[in-house]
C-alpha cells in the first residue's frame, strides 16, 4: 500500500486507528531502521525490538507526524503467533502481511489503491 496519497503521508498511527479494536488484544514489537527526525521519534527509535507494547502504548509513541522510513512493526497474539506485520519501505510504501481477513477488508475499504502481492 502506498505510504503517500498526493502530499498526504499515511502514518503508522493512521493505519492503527483505521484497523481499530481488532488490534486491542495484540502485543506489539517495533524495530525501526530509519525514522524522520521529528519530535518524539527518538523514543520510538530507542525501543528494543524485544519490548512488548500494548496498542495504547504504541499509539502514544506514534503521533501522526512520525514518519517511519524503514522498519517493522509486528503484532502477536497471546500465544506469540504473528498476526500482523507492517513494514515501512523507504518511506514510499507499507507492506502489510496478515492472514486475518478482517484486517485486509478494513484496509481495502479505507485505502482503495491498496495492491495485493501474493
């Protein structure tokens, strides 16, 4: 999915809010390779990839102005199984990997320009 629509950057915060409560029970892990220098970016960048966050803790860190250039955000269920992977690619796109149909449908409804890659 494109990270930019015209001059609007689709932030991680926007994606998470779009997906809503279907993500509330998941544990989140953040691995940032590169992030644009914005207020608050250093907190996100300093996170250990092994630090588990709730969706609320993650949303607190990813204000709409935060632009992730390269990195991965992974969500796991209570058993540790990966449910969702969001990968920022060169600040130009978000790769989304999931087997959860509801997440795919929600993203398709919100971002009609979404492209499926098998």
